[in-house]
């Protein structure tokens, strides 16, 4: 039972388990077959407006996290988070993202949200 994050440009590995692309836009230069995805969860990605506002600016990271976490509270996103948590309970899942910055990206925020959901369902 684990939730991982990984760049889509890194080669898939057996230890990735189920792989979910968590970007609203398809990453440039990546063939769908090469990505080896279980699913593309574009509805769980940050909204277009939030993504464009953030523009991968590390100075905006704290506010981006707050706003994205607020977006994840929407009922339709909560159902998807629950599904990911249930899959993580059965085995490893990997949230795949395209950003160059490995310290400031939406997949990290989503990972924390899935892990919180996992803890809530254990109680």
C-alpha cells in the first residue's frame, strides 16, 4: 500500500503499480503507449485558471497548494480521491506528472490528499 509520484518522462517500472496521469494537458513528446497508464485523471488536475496563475513559480507554491486543496474539496473530486485511496489500499499507485520541478508540482499536493483519504477510511 503506497502512493508515489513520478515524472511521466521517467521510464515506467514494475514497482510503479497502477499509473495515473494527473495533468489536465497531455505531456509533450510522450506516446500514450509509452506512458503505460492505468488512466488519465485530468479532472483531478488543478483547474486551468489555477495552473496558469501558478505558472510553476516556486514563490506562489504556498498559495497554489492552498487553492488546489480547496479545489480538491469539490464532491466530484472527493469521489475520485476515494477511488485512488481504495486502489492504494490494494497496492502501489503512482501519480504521474509532467512538471520539471520535482519539489513544487500538483502531484505532490494530490498525493497528500490521497494519503489523507486513506487514513480517514482506516478510522
